[in-house]
C-alpha cells in the first residue's frame, strides 16, 4: 500500500530545507521548464473599451467573446486582470466514491510527466511506436503527439463529449453529432443553439437581432515536439524570443489562431451566420 498523499506532504515539509536547496540548485532543463509552466500566470482580459469599433456599432466584429461580455455587463467595464494557477485544481479534486479513484499507474504517469522525469513504464530499451515512424521516448512526448489511429482521436472525442455534457447541464441546447459543416465535410465539434446574444436592448422598443448559434472546435495540443523530423524530440515548441524561457500559452495561441483562420469566416459567411470559437487545451497540466 503506497503512503497517502498527506503522509508524503508531511514527510517533504519536515525536510523542507533539503528540498529548498535542491530546487535552488536544480540544473535539469526539462524539470525547470515544467516548473515554469506550472507557475501562476497573470492574463489581461480585453474589455469592450479596447475594441475599435465598439461592439454596438458593428455586430460583425470577428470575435464573439466581447459580445457575450457586453450582453452580460453592458457599458464600459474596465479590463480585468485574471490570475491562473495551473495546478490549483489539485486542491479541489476529491473522490466521491471508490470508483472515482484514479488508478496508481495513471497517477504515476501524470506525476512524472508534470515533474519532467522519465515515465517508469517506458524505461528500458526503446520501443517502436505502432505508427512505425518513431520510437517511444522515455518522457512520452511522442505518445502525446502521435496521430496514428487513434489514441489521439479517442481522447479528443472523450473531451468533446464531456464538454458538451457540462454545457448541457447548465441548460444549453447542445449537440456533438451532425454539426453544421463550415465547408464540405469540415466542421467544428460542439454546436450550441441560440447561444450568442449580440447586444442588449437599450430600451423596450429596441429590436434585437436573433441570437446566433455558436460552434466550438476542440484541440488537445502538446508543448513539445514529439513527431518532428526537423526539430529535436522533446524540445519546446514555443520559447520566448528574448531569453528562450518557456512561453506558457504559446502552443495554445498557435492552435487557436490556426482554427480561427480556418473556420471563423466560413461560418460567418453562411446565410444565417454562426459564431465560431476554438477551444484549446495543452498537456502541461492534464
Ligand atoms: Zn507514433
């Protein structure tokens, strides 16, 4: 029976000076980069004041978020500063039943990946991946990025169904099958009927445009190269130009930009325009 998390924390805190010294003198690059990903982040949320033209004047602003914020909070709310602690969720999860318990092997992979050390299960002679183009590295970077049949598709579909469940549970009309296509067979993952209210009436005689459907497209991305023949495996995909430090949201921004370019205009151009929003998640804290 492994020691409980409480017992481990107590043991670590009892010998904290030892760990403080270790952390201050750490030289393992990957561990330092993972640590940088997990530090609290401060994000400035754009307000409608920052938009030119403002959302009331032009309902065709390419992003739907300011409209949604405006409908909730009319007027000129100031920009907000949001603080995000990537590993903060750890203090909130708890199991409700015995079946809720994560298996030990899953914790082990998660824990080692977050720290930036080799995954015990993968230590030993390198194995060929079933895609036949790469070997499975000790840190799991290839496994996290391999597109070969399907682990990736299964994870994607699982996340989409959970996302739809959460949206449906608060009363939205949501579907994940037969999504309205953007073009040909290409389409987003989640469709929410009548979601986006474009503006709030200024008085009772104001005629509101009908609410728009919102389509989300979900992408799971990884912050390191795992199937590139050009870049070294395990290297970060996005670093700050000035000092080479990890860019925490670099991979998310890149994938969101790509999806917006691909889908947003196609969906707006439909006879009944549809709003589009990418949803991107990366593996640094999953
Ligand atoms: Zn592979």
